[in-house]
């Protein structure tokens, strides 16, 4: 079936909650995707960093197939033979003592919120129902009603209230504001080390170090949402590694399954994770053997293929080349590793559409930022291919 027909069908029967670029992908491999007409595109979004390992990675496909033929779901009413390895390997990779697996990123964020609140009552001694969590302006942590309730993006909230109380917002990158907002009821500060959806916002140097100190001094949990920035995206395994901090809690998702299956997790040490007792929290699919097997392999691929190192090296190269492009519309190029935003003085959508026509897929974020975040398996040759198209589009559109 032709794209046009498929798009009509999708839109006729589906809810209108997305505004996708109009190509219909049929096949994807590594950094390339193919549409139903047979056109080939370089994917510079990587499914919002869920396919850092590249599309349909052969090692993941192999593990996925093998595990799917054996056992996919047990629920946590019973145990399975993959979860123990997932738990052990995740804690060894991150350095946290314990892990709690979920599916979507938003669920892992909800898990962190629950853990932080319960820790606040049981360990810190906050009075019942008084716990407060501090978050940042321009945050993106997912789409549940609790999470959108503390978003600063009007559209994310409009029409979805009333919202969960107990959250306070401070400006991103402002440690003084955080200090002023902390009180005896504060149980946690949740932050993205680099804000992806907000347009690749990088906080000032030393910010996370100050945050860590403030949280320690005030007995507040420092929790990072690395769902998008983690697993190699920024040229470190986790973006907070750039600042040499050790948060009390870590939230991961997206690339944790290399795009095969929703797998997310919350990680922390015993003092935090011990607040959970049987029946407190759970998920039918969380920790299932198919997801656990794929996630184990997805992490191993990142390590074996040195994707973290590649992200740093290629990110530096690509940013340098982007900065050399002379165009009136470009205000700034910012990024870390292959997590790059080109800030324009005008809407970015026409640029994304023009790039698509040239065979390069990327997506605008926050109106006037073009996000470049290809799968981390991208090579220098691929980057040069992309740069030629990007230069052409900026030459044309200014
Ligand atoms: C994508 C994302 C989420 C939400 O993950 P879902 O799997 O879409 O629920 C949360 N936090 C950050 C930083 C994200 O980028």
C-alpha cells in the first residue's frame, strides 16, 4: 500500500495526538530506514534515543527471537531465569545496589517518585502526606497525569487536571533556586542532566556538583532521569558522569532495549530501595524474561561496540562541522556527544521537512531547535553524508 493511503488510514482510525513527518517506514537497519515507496533515509532521531544501538541490531534480534520462542511473560507472581541476570548486570554496570524494572520511561519515573516519597516518610521522617519533590522548569519526564502535573509546558497539562500535589518547580541549571526551595519536607530533587525534549539544554558547568552537595547537606535524594541522556548518548555512559557526581537514584529506559521492547528501570542503593515491600508497587510486564533478555544484550552491545566512546568522538566532529556552517538562521549549536541541538531564530519544522526531502530524518523540538541524535553506530562517513545534505538545506533556506 502507498504512503498516502496508509497515512489516511492511520489518521482516520487513530487519535490525533502526534504530528509525525509524513513518511511511512517499512524497514529499518542500523542507521537507515526505508519507506514503503522504497526511499532510503538516514535516521537522525533514533526514536528519541531508544535505538542508540541502531535499528534491528542483529545481536538483539537473535536474543529476542531466541527468548520469544522460549518464554515471554511469567508476571512477577512467578520467577523467571532472565531477571536475576538482568538485575545483577544492571547493578554492576551502574554501581547501584538494587534495580526495579518497569516498561515505559514514565513508569520508571513514577517508581522513582514513589520510592522518594516513601523514603521521605520512613527514613527522613517527613510527616504523613507532606513530602515534596523538586523538579526543573522545562522538564520532560513522561506523560502520566502525575508527571504532566509538574510540567511547565502548558500543552502537556491543558485539560488534564486536577494534578497530584507535592511538586515544586525551580529553574533548570540554577542551584541557588534549588537551595531556596528545599525545606524539611523535601524528599527528592529529580532532574535530567541534559534536557532533551526542551531542546538539548545543557546546564552550566558545575551545576550537578552543586546539586549533589545541596542534596547531601539537606538529606534530599538526588535523582537523575537518564531515560534519553543515558546509555552513551552524550559521550558518557550516563550524562551525569560528565560532572563526576553520584546521584542517589537513576532512571533509565529507551535505549535499554535498543528499540525492541519497552524496558525501563529505577536504580538505587538499599536505603532507598528497601522502602518497597511485596505488594507496594508492581507491573505485570515489568521484569519479564523477554524484556530482561533483550535489555541485557542491549547494554552489552553498547559496551562491546564502544558506542559511548564513539558518541563522544563523533559528536565533537559533527558539532565542529555544524558550527562551521554559515547561515543567518543559526543562533547556536549545542550538545554533548551525539546529543546535539541546532538553535534557530525561526521555526525548525521547515528545515526538518527539507532535510527529509534530502534523505535525512530529524525532528524539531521546542519549535526552533533541530535535534540531531543519530544511532550511536553512525560512522564518520555517514556523518559527512549528512553534513552535505544539511549544508545544502541551510544554503537554500538561509
Ligand atoms: C522519553 C522520556 C521519558 C518518558 O519515557 P516513555 O517511555 O515515553 O514513557 C521520560 N523522561 C525522559 C527524559 C525522556 O526523554
